[in-house]
C-alpha cells in the first residue's frame, strides 16, 4: 500500500532540508532540484507548498528571525532593569547575529533577478530587533533610568551602531568582541542616563 501523503509533514521536511542547503551552499547555489533530492519530495510538491525558491527562503528567514526574538524573550525577564537589558541585548546581538541564513539572505537581496517583494520582506525583518530596542528605551524612560528623549532616534542610532559592530563577527572571535560591545552600550547609555539614578551594570553580569 502507498503511504498516505501528509501535507504538514511534507512542508516540515522540505523546510528543514532547504534550511540546511541554504545554510551550507548559499541561496544562489541551492536549487529546487537540490531541495527535492535531499528532502525526498518532488519539485511539484515543493512548488505546490511554497510556489518558488524565493518565497521558500523568505519564509525560512522569517522563521529564523522569530526564533531570534523568542530567544531574547526567554532571557529578557532575567534582567532587573532597562540598563541591564541593554547589556544583555548587546550580548544577544553579538552571539546571534551570524544566523545560518545570513549570507544566503544577502545573496538573495543583491541578486538582480530577485523580486522586489522578496527583497522588501527580507529588509522588513529588521523591524523585529528594532522594536525590541525601542521597548527597552521606553521601559528605561518609564522607570526613570533614562532621560526623556526621542526614542525613535535612539533606536535608529543604536541599531546602526550594533549593526556596524556585527560586521566584525565575520573576522574576529565572538568572545574577543564582548568588551567592544560592552563599551558601545556604556557610551550610548551615558548620554541618555538620568542623573543620580544609581544604575550600574556590566556586560558579563549575565
């Protein structure tokens, strides 16, 4: 008897194997044929569930960012103040910036044949960490750790700053970068810290 086709199982396996291939070989060097061969499902099944390679990759990238956020939410409650959260966030960014799909996503975004819709969806993923940054700033203001200020500007600045520092993760060991990320947060918070609140922190407290 033929095996009953399980649609959800098919999608799970296809996504799992596609993730592995994109991570190992990049976006451009991974084809639907490769995914079909490794997953054991036909090209027709893959196109039926995901329409094309671009949309499959974007879905995987979205899932990856959701996991990034979920990992942050798991540890966020262990920090007692917005100041502590910022040092914790810097460490989270440092150790979770280099996701397996990062380079593949850069390939898709720079590929002239990629659809503007797919590229836009990848860029929109940056909203997830930016919203997390923004919420910490708001908490700090509400708890009177930080001065009242332009939260949107702060978010843009710290996002750009951390993003720039993350480029160093391509060439240097992550642990060696901890003092630099700590210093970045210290410098930034010094400029917005409410005077006399007594909050101090260390990158390695957690």
